[in-house]
């Protein structure tokens, strides 16, 4: 199959190209040529700009297009309309953030979607990210004359992750010693290895599938405890985990998701279902997951290829972590 990928030079795009080639498809990339230009020299790379310069796509046809870089409804509408007679299937990489809230566990694909408060808002870097993605889904449905497949992943993890949210834990545990961990160790986690997501997308393209799918995993939620143990085993580390209760962390100003990535306080009712998304539809369609140990090991291996001077974008400073552990231990002893 001939598959057009809008983007293709970072994280999920990289995994998609690799998965497509592995299954003997022919990918074509469309992007501005600014990110990782050295990647995939044997793959056709069309240079352009989604906002107003789609000329490189003229006079060509593909079996499917995979949109990894659609964030603004106005721009996505242009792509969907322009490609309507050039592709038979439009695959849009959306997000679980399209849902109006996470107050309810077991959210399925028909759950209510978030709405944009300001119709003119195109800033997808903050709270408008989810509502904008929901509107992007709508614009594709309205402007693409063909099959539409919408993928809604949550946290995507693994090699080449630009966010460092998952990467922080293998990195920190690899250093060993006492590691501050948000209690309890039994708290749920959901995420998906980028390669599992890419392989599922390519398989769904092969089948000409359409519809909306929550694509997160594993089959049953992992736990913070199982993640950290997997990190310790992968790193062959002597790390010991100090499970610190939420009230202490919050009182000390530790920021969920940023200082301690993946941590969502259980005391916040707005996120009761955040790590309990229903993925049964995707599982029935063939979504599978590699072992957590493999994701952790491969993430560590990739991390070692990064310049040592490059700091992680998230995660608590080790000096601050030490201060907190000392204070927490002292309070428990009093």
C-alpha cells in the first residue's frame, strides 16, 4: 500500500514509517523538512506547509493518509478537503484529551467530548488541546470523502519520546539509591508503547478500517509499583522505593505530572477515570502490547544515545528529592 504520513520525522511518525516498511508498504512523508531531516533518506519526503502550501501533494494519490500533526481545526480542514480525492482513508491521531472530563471510570468512545470555550482559540499548548483535537475530528468527518479512522491514544511512551514523562522513571531508577515514589504502589497507570500504537495503526490501514478507537494499555492497567520494579530490573539497579503519601507531596508543593511524571493524585475527583479508560474496542480489533519490561529496556537503551548534557524536560531535581526524603523520614520518626 502507498501511505502518506503528515509529519513522520518524530516519535510516532518514526514508528509509523518503520512499521509501514516492515510490513512492505511504501510510505511518503509530507512535512516542512525541519525536524530530523537526516532520517529515512530512502523514503520520499515531500516538502511543504500544511497551512497554505500543499502544492507538493498535487497530482498524486495514496491508499491512505495518516495525520500525526493535526492540532488546529482550520488547518486540518484544509488537509482533509485537499486530500479527499487523493486518498481512500484518512487516519487521524487524536487524543483521549478530547473527552469532556475524566470523572467517570471506564470511558468508552461515545463519551461526551470537550467543547472549546473561545471559538477563535487556536493555542493547543494548554487547556484547549483536547477541545481543538475534538474539532479536528469533526472537520475530517465533514470534509473527507472516504473512510475516517480516529485513534485516541493517551500517554504514548518508548524510544524517541520528546516529552520525557515516561522516560524519567527508567532514568531516575537507573541511578539507584532511595527513589521518591508517589504512594500507593498499587495505583493504576495506562500508557501505550509507541511501536505498539504504530503497528496497530498500520494493521488497521491494511484492513481499511474506520471508526473511533481508544488506544491505550496495557490490557489491564499497570501500576506504579510494577513500573518501578520493571525499571529497576532493566537497569540492574540497587534502587529502593520510598512510597510517600499524597498529602505530604501536595503540602510540599510537588507538582503532579511534572515533578513526578505519571502521578495523578487519587484525591482529585476530576481524574478518577484518567487511568481507567475502556480499550475493549481496540483490543477486539487486534491491539496488542509488548511486555512492560521491553518498553523500559528499550527506552533506557535509547536514552543512552542522547547527549549527556541534554536534561530531561520533566522530573524532580535530585537535590530537591533528597530534601523531601529527609523531611518525610524525619516526620515519620517523630
